[in-house]
């Protein structure tokens, strides 16, 4: 065991509270010290600091729960009765002050002054995501502590199951002879989930005798976790205050903070019902479902007393449930006569307290413009004020309509919006047609075919997303340089540049960004070509479902804005150049990456633009015949991430055009000095007509070839 870990364990186990408080280090300071050591590659210090941070945080949270219980007990002992009504208000504040004094003193004794245990929400979020274990596993690995590294990696992966690098690391650890299977354990395992999962495995196998004690254990641990969560809701209120917030009156400010605490306590039922790695994806009716399973399990083993008790308890949540009501009658008939049982008292008190809190919250919703999403489907409808129910109905209707921002006139004549977000069954999505002519599309496709490099922009891989298609990509800078080398036509490159400019302007117009301009993040001309003879029975996608500025996690329906995602990208756009191919449709999905919400067929001049987050997860159907070409663009609101290559390409193109103009002028001056006519042969009205006719024929031939 590392010295730092051993020292902390000795402190936690053996020293009295006041002395420990003087030695306990703030866990955020230890955490940041650990990160500094990590980036300095001081692996032993990384291990010591991060273990210290985890243990310090656990100590602080435990102290808060213990102090809350201690102060509550002292308050209950000193409570008086028969307080006159005109003194009740002062009595309330007296209780608040005494509770504050008690908890402040208790925490100082346990963990020291507030500077030792108060931290920012961002640090708490990192611990909730188990980030310390992400760094710990590498520190362990570098010290050849492979079993500890595997445990840290597994602990992090449980809460972050879509983290690909950690998944690969765990696979490597499993192949190491030195690492035992027992090392792949969750160091932050929550007791109620361990009992719950084990109970379900027995319950689903009809092993009710084995399932019952595990379900009861899961219930007990769930209520314990629920109470701990509720206590921690009484921490500091750290929301950033607006000028209006700073000028709230005494009672308004107190009410605001208290309602926030009540809302937090109500959400705790979702916290305990959400497994690590499935954030905001809670199991429905987690607590009531225990009693639904328990009454059936007890009945299956003929324990009628417990079956009746659990059925009564379930009906506290859903008193009109006909199925359980009928089961209750059957249990009572099978039980001994005169057996009168009621619901569990602990649950009766839980529901009573929860309904009292909901009543206060809904009062605030109705009268103080407070927002609240009730986490419990069992909340009685008559508890919710009619005005709140009506507003919810109106808001739901509004949510189904697109919230159209105010826009000025479009930047170009001709292009038209053909599908808005409502028609595309989503938000921040649009389809615009008519942005390019057929000649412009063909010109850009010709550029892609002449100058496009296989795999360009994707680390040189020939097929970055599927082995059944060839991929060609061309950046703007590469296109312009190839013009300079005489390998591409300058007009084709100019069309590529102008097409991307129109795409940005239309995106910026349709999605107003509060006077903040969009900047190019990356511009890429791409063609995907189906490989002949390899399309039979194909079931993959040309481009799998993804989001453009975050890592999509379909299981938890989240999108993580963290590397390697391009988190600075705010909007995306695709400008299509052709439709003479099979497959290749763009489609949007819900965040489950499976439920398709809209599909768009490419065609020349069609622009699809959308916000780049998880709300617009999208993919591309397999291209099964022909070649699909488009300009892919990503935009950012942050100028520091603007595409530098684009500026270089624009300057390069401008220099070539100036050079070409100077060369033409020199040649013209030379002809004039030699006495030649400034008008070359074949020009004039007849010559112009012949040139236009020839150009039209050439253009038609190119279209036929394409």
C-alpha cells in the first residue's frame, strides 16, 4: 500500500475528530495536485494525491450526513409545544439559526473550517464522473501495479461505458497474465445496485426464496442512499446571480433557496434509480417496483403476511391499480382469518413527506414562477394545481411547434427553405434548395475527380468508415495549390470556394447567433464511391450515426463534449452536388442512435444545416451504386478555432488571379506595341456566339459523362 494511502487510513481510523479536522486536506486541492503530478509524469505523487482526494471527499460527505443526523436529534429533543402564533415566525428563524450553529460546529469538529470541504460544482461533477480513476489507472500502470490499474480502469469504465480508450485498456489488462479476474471490480460500487442486480437474476429465474432477501437488502440500501442524497442537497447554493437575483428581498431569497433544496431532494429518487454510466436514464418507478416484485415473491413462497404488507405498500403509490388490488384480495383469502396488516410505516412516512414537499414546490410553481419536473409518475393529479396543469398542456403544445427566430431577408435570391425543423421532426435543422446550379455542381465534382486524394483528411485511410466504399477528399487549400501546379482548373476551385461561402451565409441567416458571426472550422469536398462486386448483402452504413461536437452515448442518451470530439464546432452543413447514385441518404436519429426521425435525399444544390450537438445525431446510408459527392462544412462561434488553411487558400487564389491579370495585361500591351488589333481572331459578335455555342455543347457533354 502506498505511504499516502496508509497514512490517510490511519488518520481516518485512529485519530479523534478534532485532530483529524486539523490534518484533513481539501479534496479539490489534492485532486488538482494530483493532476499536476500526472502531467509532470510523477506517477507515485499522482497516486498519493488522487487517493487522498477520493478519501478526503468520502470523509467530508460522511461527516455531513452524520452532522445532519446529530443536529436533527438535538433539535427534536429541544422542540417545545404550544408556541403562540405571533411568535411562530421567530421560532422558525430560531430553529434555522440553531441548526446552522450546530452543523457548523459539528463540521468544524469533523473536517475543519468550510475552506476544507467546500468546492465548486465543476469539481463535484468530475468526481461524479469518476475522473480521478481515469488518471489513477495510468499512474498505477506506469508503476507496474497492474492489478490496481485494472481496478481503477474498471471503476472508471463502469460510469463511462462509451469511453473507447478505456475499453481498449481493459481489453489489454485482461490479456495480461499478471492481472487476476478479481481485479476487475468496481471500487465505487453502490450496495443497493449490487443487491438489486443479484435479486433480479434470481427473480427472473423464478427463484423467489433467494430473491426475497436481496430485494429487501436493495430496498434498505436504496432508502439509505436516498437519505444521504437528500442531506447533501442542503449544501451551498452556487448558481450565478443576475442583477435581479442580487436585489431579492429577505423572504424571496430564502424561499428561492429553500425551493431549490426541495427540488434537489425530490430529484434524489432519480439519482438512486440511475445506474453509473446511464446518467439521466433512471429505472422507472424504482422504489414501487420493489414492492411489486416482493408481494409476488412472498406469495410464491406462501408468506401471506409479508405478501399482504407489500401489496398494501405498493398501493400507497398506485391506489387504483386493479391488478394488485385483486392480488391483495387473493392473499387475504389465503391467509389466516383475522390477519390485519397495513403498509410499511417507513414508506408511509416517505410518501407523506414527499407529498408535503411537492405541495410546497407546486405552490412556488404557481405563484413564484418556479420550474419543476416531477420525478414521480405516482404523484396524485389532484395535488397539482389546475393552473400548473393547464400551463403544462400549453407548453407541450408549444414544444411541438417550431420556435422560429426573427430573421432578416435571406442573403441570396433563389435558394428557398424547403424543410424546417418541425418538418424534419427535430430542432435546429433545415433543408435549403437551389444554392448551386447544375453547371456549378458539375464543376466542383470535376475538381474532386481531378484533384481529390484517396482518404484525404482522414489520416490517409482509403475508406475511413466502411471497406465497401472508396473515399476521396479534397481540402480547399489543396485544391488551390493544385491549380497553381496546373493540375486543376481555377474556375472549379473558385466555385468550390464560393459554394462554401454561400453555405455559411445561409446557415448564419437561418440560425441567428445573437450578432456573433460564424467562422469556418473545416471545409471538405468528399466523394464516396461504391466498390463494384462488394455490395451484396451489405448492412453497414456509409457513415455511422454520430454527433459532430460530442461523443454520442446511445445507451444513456447523452453526448459527451470531451476529446476526441471537436467540441468547438457549433453548426454543421452538407451541400450536395449530385443524386445519380443509389443509397447515400442522410438521416437523423434520436440520441439512442436507432430511432430515425428524418431522412434527406441528396441532390445538386441542396444544403442541410443543423446544430452540431447530440440533438442532431445523424448518419449516412450505404452508397450501393455510383458516386456521392458533397461539400461538408463545420462552423464555430469561436474565432480562435477558425480554419487557418482557408485564409491561406483565399490568399493563394487571390495571388494567382492577380498574377494572371498582370500576365494578360502585359500580353495586351505587347500586342498594342506591335500594332496588332486588341481584339483577337474569332471574337466579335459572331465569335462570341460561336464560343457560347461551343461552351454549351461542352457543358452538355460533361453532364452526359457524369
